[in-house]
C-alpha cells in the first residue's frame, strides 16, 4: 500500500492542491453574507462530496447540482437534505428512484421536461425562467402556466429559478447591481404567477449584489480562479495545479508536466506567479521565468493558477488540502466528469 504523502514534494503531478487557510477564509467571507440556507452551494464547481460535507457542517444544508450523476453522488454521501438539479434533464427517472432517500427538486422549463419529471417520479420542481442568459429557462409569461400544469399533475412547485450568468463578470459593481436588478425584476414577475417559497439564482460573481433571491447558487467562491479573481470579491485563489519541472532550455524557458488535460482552458491560459505562460499543450506547459532559467532545476515544483476552476477540478481524481508545503488531507473528486 502506497503511504500517504506528507508534503507536496511527495505528490504525483499534476496535482490539484487547495491551500487550507485561503479556503477557510473564503468560506468565512461567504458566511458573513449568506449564512445557512441563504446559500445553496453549487457542487458543479468543486465536484467533491468531502468538500460539500464541510459546507454542510457549516450550516449550508441545501445544495444544487448540474447533472443527475452529481445528485446521485450527494445522496450516496448522505447529503440529501435538500438537493436541486438546477438544470433541465430528461434523465431524471434515476433521481425519482431516490425520492425515499433524499429531497430532490428538479428545474423544468417546458412541457417536455415537466413530463419527464412526472414520469420519472420526481416530487417537486422549480420553474426555470430565462432572465437574459441565452440558455435554459422558459419565458416569464409562460411560467405560471407551467406551474399550474405541474400542480395539476400532483407535483409540488417550490418556486422559481433564474440564472443571471451573463452578468457574473460585469466589472463595474454599480453596473452589475443595476443589471442584476433588471434580471431579477423579470424573475420576480414570474414568481408572482408561480408562487412557492423559493426564488433561486445568482452565483459567485453576484453573490452580494443579488439581494432579490431567497437563495444564491454559488460554488466557485470556495476555490476561486483567475477569472473571478479579477472582480471586487472578498475571496482569494485557494486552488492551483502543482507541476514538476521536466525540462529546461538554455534559450530561456522551462517545461512542466501540467497541460490541457489537467486544466480548464475555456477562460484562457492559467497564470504563473513566477513569470509568463508561453503556451499549454496536451501534457506540458512552457513557462518563461521572470528572472531567467538559472535558478531552476529539473525536478523543481511550481504551481499554475487556473483561469476556470470548475472544468479544472473535473479533470482530477482528487484535490489535496495543504498548509504550505504540508499535505493535510485528500478529498476525492468523486463527482468528476459529466
């Protein structure tokens, strides 16, 4: 049996590492604004029931997820107090079979997704309303009709959901607040016709500017990335991908064993605190050290900061909780992939 690593130098790379003190500070910063069930953490951001269990212990007992598999994993981990599939799916019969083990609600935005919920044995739904992001969600004026159809079929309609994802990265706080207000005005208008206790939405980028929802679906705040780090948020980057230097060129670059297969790249290249990222390839990233290559040796360890944390996490089997150079714990990324 392979012994557990005690230091980051003993970790096989590439390795997803999470700085414990920063992670703890991120959770504390969120809790001052959205304690308890005012926050419904989104497990798609971190895909780990071990991390979710930490949030549950802090009083965040309701969670949302993007896929049926994530919901199944949360139920299996005993974290099924109040789970929301915050995404449309026709594959929900697998969740209806878990109705005696957990409270599971699914989002619906059409007669077809509603019928899938009915046929699949789902007991409760949220009506998903499009509030400006060109993705899922019914029209505001159709929300009430869909809610009536759900109730007529015997389902509980718990309220509405509307995701203003297109506003997460608005730099100016005043503009962000005003545009979120416009989006939530639409959602509240739909809520008037739908009813129910829940108005669900928001995310890390609007966690404190969206004051209209009864619960906020934030998850990336736990680990953060360089994309969100550019906003005026009280969270810091806790996660990085640890790599090993495997080659050094006298022409001025070094190569580490971290590449496209261990990074989410849809928001651009990762950031390297010690210099510039030249380019990423499948299993390698070429780096240009700020002070030249003279101080670097093959075998050295260094960390890249991902631009998008959600897909980065999904590429790893585990995340390692660390305190500087010391390994504190291993959290399985047991909800990884789709």
